[in-house]
C-alpha cells in the first residue's frame, strides 16, 4: 500500500518568503507528526496531531511556524518569513492512534528546504 | 542532561563483527523504546520495538537496563547493509504518546 508522501521533495526559497510543505499520511492513520532534521543533527519534534484533539504544538520553534490538518488527513506545515536557519529536511510521519502501547511511526521521504 | 544521549560514533567495523552501542535516557518514566535506522539522506525506519527488558530479532538484540537508564543495541555478524545511523527513541507514558524524542543517532559503517 501507499506510504506517507510529502511534497515538494525539494524547495529552494529566498529569505523572507513563505513556504508550505504538504504531507499525505497513510490511509487510516489518525496520528500525524512533523519533525525537522538539520544537517548532521537528530530529529527535532515540531507538532503532533491526533484525531480531533488539539494538536501538541510544543515543538514549534517560533510563531513563524504553523501547521494544519484538514479533514483528519492531509497536513500542511507553513513557515512564514523564512530564515536561513530554517534550512533543513522536514519529515512527516503517521501512525495509528497512540495509546497505552506504542504505535510505530512511518516516515515520509521528507522535504529538503533550502533558504538562500 | 539531555533527554536522550547516544555515542555519535562513527563505529567502523569489518563484516562479520559484533558491535554494540548504548543509549542513555533521563526520564525514568520511559516505559518502552524504539530503535530506528536511518540510511544516508533517507527517512528513519523502525528496526525494533522494546517493551520489557529486551528484544531479539535475528542478528539484532536490544537490552534495557532500567536501573542505569540505558538501552543497548547489539548487532551480530555485521553486514555491509547494516551501515546506517541508529536512532534511539524512549517513550514515556502520559498524555502525549505521540511526542517522541529522538537521540542524535550512532553512525555505523561496516566495511569489507
């Protein structure tokens, strides 16, 4: 079956521009996550959506970052007024609903963002 | 202290060798763990889940030491294809099961 897809795969933008990154989770997965990974660094949690619950936005680095998830499926991560330090790979993951057990997170291929 | 600490390596080992690396975590409430592997310029993929004291899957063994708050990953009979970055992920209980804190990863290179 189809995995998590992300678009675009690469995005080059100029400092100060806004960008939108898209994530299509695996069908049936109610949980969706955004991470970013800077060169040579680990994964940094950004935001987590689960069903109709309020998202956990505790990882968003500034108010320039926002994310939406429409209809419980597709999600868009928006970065306003991009800065060079925003350059990174933005990874989306989805899973079945986390509960008392664990739910494997399946990652998309990522969007490589370069801010010039 | 960081939530998750891993020896970044790199570990360079010949084919067939046994290699082990540790991951220490600061949250004593962590109940379960993932080991993910990430190939160069690729997304992470789940290697192993650890729910209790450990888990074994073929050449891979994970062992959990709750008293010392570390989890190890042992790879036996290393293959060239094992070359990757290995990410440790502890999962604490509570209200936000979805928020995972990934370690920075340990780089493994297996050479002929």
